[in-house]
C-alpha cells in the first residue's frame, strides 16, 4: 500500500464534490455542483444547485502513529421554491406526450408533469411522462381533470435534465398543448412535488454511501462507516429559495504530526 498525506479541509470536500458531479443522475438534477462556503451563496439561484461546504475535523483516539478522526462537512441543496399545493386537490394521472411531425425545437430526453388548479389552489404534480426526440416539438395532452378544475399547468425539464420547471398554463377546456418552448424560456418556478428536496438529498446520500471510502484517482480518503443525516431546512423568502442540508460524517485517519489525511492506494 502506498501512503500519502494531504489536508482534510482541502481534499475531503473536493473528493465529495467530484464523486457527486460524476454521478449522472445527480448532475442531471443539480445543474451546479460546487465547493462553497454558505456566506458565498449570493445572487439569484434559478436552478437546483448543490454545494459542498467544508466543515470541521475532530480527533477521536490515537492508534499507534495515527489518529482516528472524523471530518464533518455539509452538502447543501439549494432549490428555487416551488408552487404551494393543496393536499385536498388530488394530483392527476400522467400526461400523454408525443412528438410532432416535421422539424421542431427539441433534442434530447424530456420529462413532463402536469398540475390542475381550481379557485382554491393547485394540486401536487402528476407522475411524469418522458419522451426522447431529435429536432421535434412535443404535444402534451392532459389527463382527466377533477370536477371544478379551472385549468392545468405543464411542467418540463430541460433537455436530459431532471428538474421540472413551469412551461405553460392552460384552461380546462384545452385538451393539449404543443411544446416548442426552448430550455432558456422555462420559468424559474419548480413543479410542486411533495418532499422533492428530501428525496433529492436522500439520493445524494446513496451516491456517497456507494463510495463510502471516498475513492478518487486510485486513493481512499476515508474508512468505511461514512454517515449522512439530513439537517436544517430553511426558506429564504427574500430570495425565493429553499435550503436543505445533508450533514456528512467522514471517518478517516490523520497524521498527528502534519494534521493531514493518511490515504491508501487501491
């Protein structure tokens, strides 16, 4: 085994970010995955973003010439705040989607959701319907709406993405809508999906658990028994954001002379 040493506050957050960015599902939902301090989260954030925030190192016990230690960091999901929804108004079935003949706007895989609304508010989003097209527009046909529904709204991901944004609002009398909307024209507003932030960070945790030794470029930066726990959940109303934290506890070994991680090659 080859042994090397590096600072935990530098290398562990960087490795965590690299592991998350390399996962296709995570990268499809979070359009930005970056290292950051919380105070640097400034300016408008219009798409779901994931920030790895450096944390603190604590020493547990001395084992020979090494120190068993724990490095705790945060993975923070930042989401545009979605439309509030009514539990009393049931979500619809999934929409029906089909490509339109002739040349169109879209290339890639797209996921569509719909909501219905009445005079009191809006339902949660329906299950999704997906379609893969090449230079085509897409027709979205609504399912049956509830009695008294005034209309329905269409939510769509960007090409090959996973975060659904508002695309169109239609009257109940309109049975379908032709989507020729470019990705850049989607609204910032996210679809009202129950527990979407919790589910997204549960998936992030599963990615880290699958690589709990934080292996990168042939080196292990942690020992098994990594732990992920969802923590604080905040609404930044002035910025229309929801902030949800995943606390990641990383067991590792530290060189007491240099206070650096002891890594092993694999």
